[in-house]
């Protein structure tokens, strides 16, 4: 069960809202808030399908987005020691939607006696909103629940401008990766850090990790450009409502084909291939007309 409770003055009025399996969303001012709850009882396939539904919903809602809730996934990016399959799927979704993890620190958000602690709650936001989100933290007070409250503030645009031009951490545009240059650098071992270290203490390990991180940053700088920030996420010039409907149908066919994969249902697979072909052809026709 998931919900969004909006309270406050006239400026906090909800202008649009919607819901789907395991999520609800509302538009407040210029911000779209998506609340999510993904059950830990879902199978791997069910979990992946739920993420597809959420991705479709976010794509269809223009504007700056905050997606937060109980994703029930583990990843190093939000403080867990390892990344599991669900965490990888969630990170891939965030990359496709150009969302960034807002979580800070490693404070547990779920605590149950004899079950241990974890961080299944994740907050994601579009790049542009990162400059407006302040004070993200986990409240460690008693909540009469296994879950801890998370609070943060979203300032208005005027406040952000007064505080100056604060940019989110730079990322690289992987779509323009120069693979030949990357292969050359790896084969020649250029910029590679010194890996010979004496001892196995924590300081030596952390030092080696820092050098490895610098090496990866050098590789990225040498092989692909940085992403540009500060622009609204806009639909492509060729995007139409027809394409949106066909894309939604294509995703539905894909989920059906995935469910029938173990049963070797050729009809479901063929229907998905036809839907995908139709989507590509419609996009091509729209581009040509534009």
C-alpha cells in the first residue's frame, strides 16, 4: 500500500494525480511526486515487470520528478555493502529515466529484531531537482514500526537561484563512448594506478580504492564527454500520442512474452516482435514527417 499526503497552503494544491500497481503520483506545483511500494514477496520476474510499469508512468508524466518509497532493493549507491539483482534493475531504470539517487549516508531505514538492518527505501530525483533538494536524512526516533521516517526539503526555484548555481556531481554521457580509445588505453595500461601495496590493513585498502576510482575517472574523461545539466526533460520533436500508445502496448506484449518464456509460447513471443516492429516503424514515419 502506498500514498501521498499533501497538506499546506494554496501553493501546495494538487494539479494532477494518478495511480497504478504499487505506485501513486501527484503533481504539486512544478514537481511530480511518485510514491512506490514493491513487496519483498515478488519474484524476480514480477519485480522487473513492476519496474516497467513505473518507468512507463514516469515517462508519460512530463516535469521534474521525485520517485521515493520502499523499493526493496540493495545497492552500494544508497549505502548497502553489496548490490543485488533488484538493485541493478532499479539503477538501470534510474539511468534510463535520468534519475539520480538522493540517499545520503548509511543509516538503516528498516530495522527488525533478529532480522537485522537494511536500506530498502530509496529516493530518486531528476538532475534539475538535485539543486533544490535539501536536508535528506533518516529520522532515528521511535516510529512504532520496523521502518524509519525519511525527511527532506524541496525548495522553490527562487530560493535556489539566491543560493547560487549549485550543480550536481558530473556524470559522463555513455552514449558517446569512444570504445576504440577505451580499448587502446586498457591495452596499454595507461593511467593505471600502482597496485602493489604492502600490508592488508584498512588504510592500504582504502588508498587502493581511491587510486582505482581516480583511474576510472581518468578513463571516463579520456573516452566520453560530460553530461550537460540544467535543462528540462522534454519529449523528442517526433514524439506523438500514437507513439506513446503503441509503446505502452509493446511493453505489455513484452511482459506477456516474458511470462510465457518457460512455457515456450511462440504466439506471445511473435506478438511482441510484431509490436516492437510496429513501434519502430511508427517512430521512423514520424521522424520523416517532421
